[in-house]
């Protein structure tokens, strides 16, 4: 069995000052993928010697960034998806293991007024092509903050959010295209109709306390991996960020 955790920490230094090490100890993942670390190289020392650490930093300070911590040393590690337009914001890390590729991703937000929606859609298309090329070699696990609630069941108030970032028709369609390209949303594989299961809550209006949230953090796996899936979970009991960790266990 291998336990994988993905968590948008919304600032790694901030969450270290809260409950990060306690959360990691309690979850005890074999692989931990973090998004929105908001760091530059050398700004943070991690007291997690049991893990190999692979960082991807944004060129812009205090912005974006990803980190993979893994107990098993990967066969290879790469950063970005090989397209210059996308590879300056520290959004993607790929680790190759004997049985699969693991891709940690922090998908761009379309931003207020959807001013980055067109770019976001290009990123989605290029990422999907990248994942499909990897999947020709071996199974793929994509995890991270994918910044989209795919279906109405994936957020508390769908009717009020149809033109908001993360729930536009365009973003939802891109996620559907990914699934149609041979991938499975692992949480919905186990819980196709489970409601009120969210991984992100606004800091405003006591949203988390009231569970007015969105499910925008995922483990998406190659369809060929379905027989290796053991369980999926969301951990709303873990605080420290506006997101909570999500989990996948594979055999």
C-alpha cells in the first residue's frame, strides 16, 4: 500500500507556524504533494529528514510554487511541462516511480473578471497533452489544486457561481476533456454521489464553519490504475490553510 496526500498550504512558512508538522505526523503519507508554497529557493528549511524533497519555485516572489516530499526516491524528477509559457510559475513537478508517474500540479486560477481564463484553458490543453504522453509509457497520477469544481455536487452553491473562477463552463469542460482522455477522478470513483465533501472554503463569512465549500483538490489517475485504487478521502479536520488535505491510497 502507498498513501498519497495532496495539500494546498497557501504559504508553507505560514502553515509551518501553525500545525504543519503535527498534520504530517498524523497523516504519515508515503508521498506528500504541496501547492502554493509561496517560497523562493532557500527560504525554508524542512524538519522532515525521512523525505526526499523536490521543489519548483515561481520566478515571482511569494507566488505559486509546488513541493513533492517522498519517502521513496524517484527514478527521475522533472519540473514544468516543457512549454516556456507555462514553466515560470513553479506549477508542476513530475516524479517517476517504477509503477507510475506522479504529477503534482497547481493549476492557474482564472482570477477576478476571468481575466486569465484564456490562458488557463491553454494551460489545461497543454497539461492534458503532457499527461497523455506520459500515460503512453506508464500509469499517471495527477494530484493537486486543480482550481475547478467539476460538477454541481462539488460546491455548495452552484447556481450562484456559474460565471465565477473555478466553476465556469469552460473550466468544467476542460476537466471533462481530461477524464475523457483516459483518466478517473478517484474521489468520485469511490463516492459518485457524496454531497458536502469539500476541500476549500473561503475565509469569509464563516464558510468553513458552515461547510460552504468547494472540492477543487484532486487525485486524478489513469483509467488503467482503477484496480490499484484502495481508498480516497478528504481531511477537513486538518486546519492551517483555506484548503484541507486530500488522500489516495493505492496498492
